[in-house]
């Protein structure tokens, strides 16, 4: 059966045809053979029984009258039946009185047996009693060729010839049929190979028959057309894609070029800016520094005037001098603040472990020293520490705590609290007061230089302090913000490290 | 097993054959007397009597024996309970001058050789199978005559007397006769 799964379709078809033919033939012949052999056996038995009956009747008188000669003659007549191998007549006493054998060496049963025939080897053997007037007068013994083997051999021979001839005929007849079956298939196969090799989807298989293979050819052609169309579309879209890709490449090239240009421009601008900035700061520092000389001269000589000729001056002019002095002192403070702002912007940041609690207490103590008459309750949390530049942090605290001190000036019971909030990523310090507070609508202006939310009459100041604080905090990578309501105090928060290492805060 | 069954069958067969076989075995001892007795009643199976020879379909085939008392005795023994052509067999010992009427077979033994011709004359023309035992030749009027050939009992058949007696003797019987006299 293996060849049914291997080999060409032609071989398989041939195999199927021959196998079916062989199976049909074998079945038919087997049935015929079985039927015939049965018939043969029955007819053989019947034949032999008849033969025995005839012989018995013919020899009945011989047996009756014990005529051995006549009995022998009767038996020997069986010579003309070549099938009979041996025959014998037994008289009523069971004695063999006549016998015949084709083969002289044949032996005979010593005693007759009961009626009936059986197959012994390739012979049919049997006995038949001779009855005359209801008396058993003797028995016929017959042995004849069964011929089953010969018949079987003959049948097998005929069968072999028939099978061979039938298979040959089937083979010969099925060849053209098979070719009719496989030729259209082969044609389709060739077209398929050609299509694959040449990538020519315009080829078409020829429809050679109207059967399933014909439909296969049609389906194949439809598929080819579909593939051809899909291939064309694919190629077109590939071309489009290629064009798009190259365009995109050009665009990217352009973007890279622009970027590079932009970067170089930014670098250029930055260095210009840095240069300008440095110049500006240097200028600012120089101006502030140099302004102090004349200012000190104005202040000093105004004092000298008051001291030397103060009493001689008309009473209404003396306050002018006092006003000049106050203005020069204010200006001095302004210059000082500007210098501070400039200072915190310059120089290297030198971080170290700072005891913030201690620093806050010192700042508060300084303020108390400056204004001993003020009653302010200052609360500083214990063991606050920070990794910061001590000089800058002190400047920031001086500004924040100083502001709190200043804006609680009109409070009934001034309170200032300095503490910290520890988050997971960073800690935030705060300075809280119960002073004047401010409107959050102006919170955006809070940290810009020279912006003041309160009039100089209520709370004196230069408007530079919070700008300085913001600069310091920003230099540490932190952030400063505020929360307040007018008349309800204010809280200023600041951190000294980035919320996240890469993130930048501040305005 | 097959052998055993075969043997048993053979024994059964022998038992079934015993009534015949008993008589047959005696033949070896009692010699030709018994054979002749057997033959005598068996001849009846090969002879057609004319219609009217029997009074009824089942009336007996009567065998008359004269001049052979020993044979008659043997015949009575052998034929007892036997059938010929579906009829029982009867044996009658005939005395001198006794009528032959009602007989179907007549055996004239050697004890009546002297009166043989007379008896045969008497039987002539009757539907009566006449059997004799003359060693010399077939007596005139005898239809079947026993002879001894090579120590075996055989018989000759003369057809003419049978035809006269309106008897038909079966060809099968003729086939086993030693000699058939047709003249």
C-alpha cells in the first residue's frame, strides 16, 4: 500500500485501478471457487453413490448366488470409469468376494463399513450396502479420485491467467484514461513552475477538461490574476513607500541641519548672553560700590552740618537735612541689597552640612538685638539640617525671617515659626508668620526684584530681598513659593535640592 | 477415535447381519445343503409368475420340496421370516403323488431321481419354477438345475420350460447362471 502514498499521481491512479480490479477479481473468483468446490464435492459424492448403487444392483444376483466370477466381472467394468481407483464387493458375511484396483498395489478394507462417503486425502471413499428384498446381501466399496487438488490447481491456474489478463487489460485501458486525468494537472503544474520562475503572473493555465481539474485550472487562473493584481498593487505601494522614505530622509536631513544650526546659534547666543550678563553684573557691582563713596560723603556732610550749624539754621530747614540723611541711608541700604543680590549670584556654591535650626535662631537673635523693644515669639524646630552653602543659606534666612519680623510689626502678638516638612524625595523648609500677609493674586510678582506689595510707609524695604532668596534657592537647585491671605499671615516654603535629580524648578 | 468408531460400526454391522450370517456360517459346516436351500428361496426374487399364480397380493411364495427332506428342513429354517418380492416364504414337504397345485417353486431332490421324469411331466405347463439337482445334465422340464463346479454350488437355467410355464426369469439371474440353455 505504500506506493499509494508515494510515487506520482499516475502511479497512484494505476495502483488504485489495479488494486480495485485485483480485489474484485479475487473476490469473484474466491466466491466462484467456493461455490464450485462445494458443488463439485456434492456432485462427486452423488456420482459415487450412484456408481455404488449401480454396481450394487448389478452385482445383487452375483452376491445372492455367491457368483464370484460374475461379481468380479461387474466390478471390473469400473475400468471404464478412470476416476475409480478401487472397488470391492463384500458379501453379506463381510467377506470380500470381488475387487478391482487401478493400481495393483492398492489395499482394501478388511471389513465393510456403514453407508456413506467421505474424503480421504485426495480420494472419496465410501461404502454402500446392497439391499434386496429388505435383506442386506452385501456391500460395495468404492474409492475414487476426488480431484480436488487438481481442480483447485486448475482453478488457480485459470485464476492466475484471468487475473493477469484482466490486470493487463485494466493497465492498458487505464493508461489513456490516466493520461487524460494527469495531462491537465501537469499542464497546470508547468504553468505554476513557469510563473514562479519568471514571476510572470500574466501566464494562464489551459483548461483541458470540464471536470474538477478543469475547475482547478480556472481557480488557479483566478488566483494568478489575483496574485498579479496584488503584486502590481504591492509594487506600486512599494514605489510610493520608497519615494516617501527618501522624502522623509531628506526632511530629516533638513531637520538635522536646522537643529545643528539652531544649536550653534543657541551656543553663540548663550555665550553672548553670558558675556553680557557677566558684564552687567560687573557693571552693577562697580556702580553700587562706587555709588557708596559719594553717598557716604552726602550723609557725612549732612551730619556735619547738623552737628556744626544745626542750631543756627532756621527751624524749618533743619528737617530737610534730616530728610537728606534718611534718603541717603535708604539709598545705602538699596545699594547694599543690590550688592548682596549680585554677590549671591556670583561665586562657587560650596555645599556643606548646615545646622539650619541653629542658623535660624542666630538670625532671630540678631533681629531682636536690632529691635529690642519688639515682642516676637520665635519658634524654631530642633535638629533641622541641610546640605547647603552656609553663607547663602544664611542670607536667604535673614531675608525670609527679616520679612516675617517686619510684617508682624503691627500684629498684636507676633509669632514666627521656622520648621521643615520631610517628604520622601526632599525636605521643604518653611517660615510662617501671623503678619500682614498678601493677596495671592500678586504671588507671581513676589520674587521679582524691586516689586513691593506694601507701601514703603507701612513696611520699609527695597524689594530686592525675595529676589535674592529666589536666586539663592535656585542656585541650590530648589524652589521657593508662598501661601498667604491678607491679614492672616504668610508662609514661605523653600527646598534646597531638586525634586528629581534632572528636573528644574523656578521661574 | 475414528478408528474406534470404525471398529464399533463394524461390530454393529456384524450384529445386524447375524440372522443371515448365522445361516451363512452354517453353510461351511452343512455344506451345499444349506447353500441350495438359500438359493432355492432366493430364486423367487428373480422370477415373475403370471397373474393369478397368487391368490392375494400378500400370499406366500410356496416352495414345495420332494425327495430332499434334509434340504426341506434346512429351507424351513433359512426361509423363516424372510420375504421374496414382499411375500412371505412358505415351505411344503410333498409326498408322493401329492398335488402340485398352489406351489410356486418345486424342488425335486435326488431322492426322487427315479420318478423325476414323472414329476416333471406333472409340473409341465404349470406356473411353477422347477428346480432339480442333476449332476449329469439338465433334466427335461427342469428350469433350474444345481450343479457343483469346483466345489461350489452353481446352476444352469433352461428357458424353454420356463416359457412353457409362463414364467419370466430375470436376466440378472441368467447373468449369474453357469449356463443358460435356450433351446
